[in-house]
């Protein structure tokens, strides 16, 4: 966590803001290409490790233009869905963290294709399928209780959809050959690594759990207008927005809770800095 924070302070200025605008634009180009010249992508732009090692290095970037979904209607729906996922993740995480997450996925895809080709002699044509799934997994981990309308009718929470997809990938990992396993593992490695690097795992510490339990015991007497959650920076509660996420910060001295917008941007409350506030300008 500290390593990643230092990395963010040094390289934040190089992050691409509104990254999903460009990604969706690439998907749009890929969709038009599939409609007008169906074989062009696979012949000249796809992630073919053998041809990359043969000098066609542009494929490392151009494979990303392949649109999600199948057919015009499903592709447009999928593009809109992934646009919304990406925009909201960038809004909560910030441009730098979202950039790192997305491009870690791209690197994982390229690495998977090269590893399978070099060590197993097989060519796997990876598109953006796993990359988009990794976006959804990140969204479900950040907003687990947000509901989607399955088939535009059935409401289902993001965490259950993520679990279902996770079971699907686990089944493919267990039943597939070694090339399939390497592909699945490397393609979704960004989700595993990113959350290990950026998530605050100290909340699982027994002392931290006991501190929270004592705090909740003290709050059992509820005065009029009492709320479960209140952001220490902006003062918003779950009554202001039922979909607002709240988290405790273990780095702050005392029991301070923050909404999703200020969880990563607030100033930590310490003896040398007894006040809290938003660090953003």
C-alpha cells in the first residue's frame, strides 16, 4: 500500500484522464472494422505472439480495439456497460489508479500470449474479453451491492454476478489445459495484484476488528436523527444517498469513517495533524 502511494505521488501527472473515452472510441473503430472488413483484425491487428516476435510489435496495442459482445446490438450494449463501469471506477479511484489497473491487464494479456507461445508452442488469440471481465470484477469489489437488471428485468447485485463469473473461470481453469490455465491466470492477474497492492488489509487485524466492535457498542444508544454512517470530510450519510459506500480508515487516529469519494483523498488524522479534510484541490 505504501509503495503504491509513493508510486502515485511520483507518476500521477502521467495518468490519462477519462481513459474510457479513448477505450470506447477504439472499440467503436473495431466494431466498424468488423462490419466492413471482418478478417482484417485477425490478419493484421490481433494478439499473435509469433508475429509479434517476428517484428509486428504494433499488435501489442492494436489487439485492444476488438469490440466486446457479439453483433451490433450486443456490442453497443456491452460498450455502454463497460464505459459506465470504467468511468465510475476512475471517479472513485482516481485517474492514476484506474490507468494502472487497466494497463496491468493489457500487460497481463500480452504476457500470457507470449508465455504460451514461447514455452508451449501454441498461439492464443486473446481479445479484450478477459480485460473487460477484470473491469467488472473490480467494479463488483468496489460496489458489491449495486444492482444490475439481468435480461433487463431481474435485479441482481454485482457481487453475485462476479461470483458466478468467478466460478465460470475457476471451472475453465480446472478443466482446461495448461495453455488455458496460463491464459486465465495472467489475463486476470491485474485484479489480484491491484487489490493486494492497494487495499488496506489491516482491517482484518484482530485489534482493528475489536476496535470497531467497541465503537459499535458505544453507538447502540441512538439519538433522534442517528445514522449508521457519516463521512468525516463532507458529512454525508447513508440517508443522503442509499448507494453511497462508507469505509473506516485504519491510518487515522480514532474512529473516522469516509465516503467512497474521500476514502483515498482525505488527510489522515494523526497527533501531528489533528484535523481531517480533502486533499484534492
